């Protein structure tokens, strides 16, 4: 079964056919860097990561571009607060670094490019000029607005008629626009007091206008929000790409506007497939920074580790709704444990003298074959990670049954099981099974920690309590739990 996707643009399930049969151009609408990432962001990240991994697994080369929005009034509103620095760019850099750290700790594959808006203002200006040339936009008081009336397909992604559509942009912009639904491609001047005050929850009288500005053919100003993704997608991929992925909340107006301005400028289809990752809900409410149910990626990783976080986020297919709660997280911890134990048991059994070359366990081998097919079918079925995980758990069940039920193991069967766990669990789902072999990294780390703890013991015995405590604190900072018992210190990662 070949890969098929639900395309938001058509509302239909479609076979996946990229422009070039061997490679895929993928753009993911990244974060506005005004705060730390939360689990809602991580949901989209982890799913686009698994899409990328699966596309590579089935043989495509993938060019993956993911932007950082580092020019935005929400970032300007954070300037001067919480020691973040007074400049928009300083706040953005702080959070870009934090977000990259989160991405690495979630084991996300690196994108080919992480373009930033502030680096692409010339491309943005060129694109706005192309839209103006085609008479799909107009200048008004130093700002440029897209004329939605000039683009007959406007509203097709979000399935809305123009006359029923809500207006865009702030109230005071209305006087400059032909249509309330027109949106800004370029905004004159810096960010105004009202916008900053609104994001800061402050009185506009105490706020100064702020944010970076750039020269343009229309005067000093800032790019509108939507135009950046069109410009960066074209700069680093092509005028027409295969896959555009983003959160469900971006369908309107962001993606609707991206399509309108891009296609108005080039006359080409901007993206063939639009995939939207549903939001993460907490007790029925959308999880976002503005609601007080903020749960950062850093908190989640500190508390439960990256594998259970991935297990949680992949437990629902990307289009399904998903609820964050203590119960669903506990379930994910338990499921990751079960998967990792299954893998460990298979490795231990295959490496034991009880594994025999001429032993053949038909049940084990048949289950492996069936579950490889089931995993593939699930991933090709619109990236159904929930069903794909079920296939891995069927495999865990078969491994456990094999090991519990006999004292002579089927070496070849176990080896196939291990490879399946590694190919799909590791390679596609992005989990990290610890290498517990004697020369593996966990083995080495264990020896090093044991060595350090012995140094601490000697320092303590010599009365150097400060040094001893310092060593223990440092080990704890590295994420190793140390417990002093009657038999000396014990630790776990
Ligand atoms: Zn975007």
C-alpha cells in the first residue's frame, strides 16, 4: 500500500505524489520565538519529524525547511522583561537557543535550514513587489495590503466565503484598507504602543513604540506576519513545493494568506499537500501560552524524559484530537517502559547462550512478518502513528511469549525482532533504546559515574565534605539520581 495523505486543501485523502518522484520538498511553519516551547508545539514537531523519517524510510530524499519567526510584536512585547535584553533581536536569540535545545532533547532530526525572518527581508520585499506588480496588493500610507477581492480562490483552504469571513488586523488599520479581510504584507513604522501594551497587559501610555524596522520602497517598516513563510519557502525550497505542514490553528488566516500571496506572485501552486497537526487539549481547552495551562517541553523532559514524551505525542494520529492529562502521560510512561523492556529482553535473550541457530519459533517469526506489514500499512495510512505503535506492541508481546515459554531461544527470530525494533522504533518513531552492551555508551557512563562516586566517598572519608557534596550535585545536574544506602551509594540514570 502506497502512502496516502489527507490534504486540507481538498479535504480528501490523496495518494502522495511529489513533483520529483525521488525527493520531497517539505516546509514546516515553525515557532514565533517569544517564549519557551510547550507540549502543543512539541506535538507538531514530533509528528513532522516522524513524517520526515517515514518519507526517508520509504526511499525519498527530504529537504526540510523550518522557520523561526524572530520578527513579531509578541517578541517586541517581551523586550526589557525578565532580563531578556531591550532589543527584539536579543529576545528572539534567547528563545531560538532555548527552542533548539528542546528540539535536540526531543531527538528531532535536524532540518536542512532554519531560516529567520530578520535574515530574509530583501526576499520578502521582492515578493511583495511581485504581488504589487500583479495588482493583487496596494500601498496605503506606507503599508502594503493584499487585496483579497483580487484573488478568486481566497478562502478555499479554510473553506470560507469572503463575505462571511472575519476581518483581519487591528481595528485602526481599517481606514487604510479597501476590505476588512485584506491583510498586511508590509506595515509602516515600528510596532505601535497599543499592540505592545496588549501583549504585555500594560497601559499603552507607559509603552514606547518598538521593534526593528527596515528600509523598503514604501518607507521604513516591518514585514507582515504571513509573507515571511512564502518568501522563505521559495528562497530555500522552490516556488512550488510538495508538503506544507503546520498546526491546525494556522489554517486561517496564516496558511490561507500564504497561498493567496504566493500564488498571486508566481502563478504557480504554492504547495500541493497541506497537512495540519491537531492541537493538544487540556481538559477540553486548546493548550497555548495565553491560557494558564502552560507546560513547557523542558518541564516535560525533565520530569519524564524524551522517550515517554514522544510516546505520548505519537499515541494519537496527527489529525486526531489529543488530551494532555496526568493519566495520559502516566500511560505513555508505562507504554515506553513496556516497549523498552521488550527490546531489552530480546537483546539479552539473543546474546545469551540459550539462543540457538537451529531453533525456529514459527509463532515469533510469523508475528514479526505480520507486524512489519502492519507498521508499514499504518504509516502509509496518513501517518497513523497510533496504529504503527500497536504493531510494535504486538511484537513486544510475541518476544515476551517466546522468552517466557521456552529455555531454547530462536536466535534468528530474536535478531529479526531486534532489527524491527531498531528500524521502526528507533529510526522511524525516533525513540532511543539504550545501548546496554558491554562496550555501549550506557555501560561506559555507568562505569564513569561509579568511579566519580568512589572519588566522592574518599573525599568524604577525608573530611572534605564541600568537595564531596559538589561532586554529588554535579552528578545530579547531569540527570543521575544518587541514593546513599547502607551498602554505599546507588544510582540510576
Ligand atoms: Zn508559516
